[in-house]
C-alpha cells in the first residue's frame, strides 16, 4: 500500500493522532476487501480558522483495479474522517461484494 497525505501538517497534534489511529483502522478493512496492492490518498483541509471552531473537509481516494473516492466535512474532525472512511469502505464493499464472501 502506498499512503499519501496532504494537509496533515495543518492539524493539531491531537488531530494527527486521531487521523493516524482511524486511518490504520480503516486501512485494515480496505485491505481485507481489495486483497491486492492499492494506493490510498487522503487530503485534509480546514475552514473558518479565525473563529472559535474549525470546519474540516476531507477527501479520500483509493486506487486499485478501480478508483474509489469519497469526501465529506464536519465541525468535528473525528466525525468527518469517519464519514469519509465509511463512504469509501461502502463503495469498495459494493464493488467487490466482499460482504457476501465469508
């Protein structure tokens, strides 16, 4: 697997730890479904940096035999990342029908 991240440096140390944990967790799910080498790209963006809260936008892409991509945003970083990863896993699961293979 090749993992490329962009915008990780914009995140706080706590957010980077959350990102690392969740990416590893979802990577395992994706790896089980694809079963081949793939590239994984994830791009983090922040909006409303001047205010008290920040809005996070996350775009993720998996390149395997097909291209899968998902994006979402939220005011809560962990929730935004979960939403994107769930969309990505669902697309991959649908394409490979891995939920039916046990």
